[in-house]
């Protein structure tokens, strides 16, 4: 059974909410997402290592990134996903969900589902029937089991004297995160003419935040990773950091997923770029996945900006048919040409969990 280290990210100031701007490719500043893909998180860690560490490889990249680029990563991490009350949420696996007979869930509602609690994730991966008492949050995007929901701290747990019906209704109506747009004005330096624009932000409710799951292959890598994570929390994660977005503090815990062997499939918790030897995994007729075309801009060490070379990645929640080992993936150098004096890394390393064989799949 896989054991993952969980890092829960919350606001560094208990009196304020965690607010971030995770821009979406091809859309203006007014749009943002509630999650940050694993390749973007890895790029942020590499940039933080370049700013804070003195060791660099021969190709100009931070020494911390060398083992990842060489295919020998000391750790693998998931995408940065929402969490509630210290409970990490996992991407919905692209598997058939066995709903209880009395569950009144329309196909339209299932399309909204994006995240499952760990208990529901285990049941979905094992092909087991989901419990009848489930709680849908965030307008149906998040499903929790009632058992997990009752174990959450305030303000999510039942209040003293609160009936079960009132508690469930309160949870269903309380948003874990809210996306809004903040008005901004910029002034032209020459004409002093003003231009209005909006910046989107995702604001998490009290008791909610973000989490990243990490599998450490080398225990010695954990202190260095946590140091980079601390520095990243101080400098901010995502866009518009000068406006105060993206600052966080973190807490560590563990998550054990009850997914016994033998494994015949794997569910991705991160984005993934297969190695040439792994292309058969995505070509298998039983594999189910969605693709993400990842591009964007980067800031080089010399201060120049340029477009990254786009790369096609397999998104979180994908289910891949495997034989004897979990998918590995690889790191891609996405600099547009050799005029950039150092590599620009995008991580397609897979963090995956094995799924037991289930009849009927």
C-alpha cells in the first residue's frame, strides 16, 4: 500500500485566507484555477533553487534539478490540489464509478466531479461501490465520505446541537474556494492615460487550502525539498506575487492508500510525459486519459522572456495499463532554441499509484 507524504499549504497569517493566482494558458489575467499542475510546481522549485543555492550543473541549471533531468529523481510529487481541514483531495480517476442503487446522481452531475476524498478515491480505484452517504461540496466538484467529513476540524465538523440534516446542508452550501476578479488600473508612463483591467484570484475558505503529495525515493532529499518549499512560501507561488498572492506556510502529514497488489493499472496524481519505452502504456486500448497542451512563457537567467516550446502532457486522473512497474515519465527541456544559455525544465515525471485488478474493467 502506497504511503505518501502530504504537505498542506495554508495562509501564513491565520487571520487571512490563502489567495493565489494560477493563470490559465491562453486566457487573460482575469482567469485563474484552484489548482497548480505538477510541472508548474516543479518549475517554481527549480527557479527557487536557482535563486537560493550556489551549486549549478555544467549546463547552467541548478544542481538540485540534475538528478530529475537524468531520470533518477530523488522524489516525485503530485500536482498542487485543494484540501479541506487538513484532508487532501485527490483527482477523480478516469474509471467507472460504482454508485449505490439509491444514489440519485445524474450524468450531468458526474461531469462536474473533479476531486475525491482519499476514502472515496480508494473505493473508486478498487472498483468498489461508493457509500450511500456522500457529501458533495463546491457545487458538486468535490465528494467526501460522511465518515471523513465528520472527522474534519471546525468549521467543517458538526456544531454542538446541530442536526445531521442541518450539518449536511451547511457543508453543501459552504464553498471551499471562490474565484473572483480584482479591479486594477495601469497608467501609461508617457501620456498618463489609464487602462482598466482585472486580475483573477482564487481565495480559499478558512480551514481549506492546498496540498501536494510527495513520494521520497531518497530520504536525504526531504530536508532540501522542505527548505525549497519554505522559501517558495515566502516568495510566493503563482502569478501576481507582488500583490500578495501565493504566500503560504506548510504542515506535514502522511497518507496511506489502501490499494493492495497485484497492480494492473496506475492512476496519475501528476501530469505525465511518457518515455519512449512507455509509449505502449498510452497506446493500450484499456488506458483512459486526457491530454494537456502545455506552453507559456519563461524568464531566463539573463532577464529575457521567451515562449516555451509547447509539450503535450497526460493530465492528472489518467488510468494507464501497466505490467510490472509504475510509469516513470521524464523531464523535458522546453527552451525554444540554443540562444537560451540554460535548460528550461518542465517535469513530466509521474507520481502514480497502482490500482488492483478488477473484473469487468
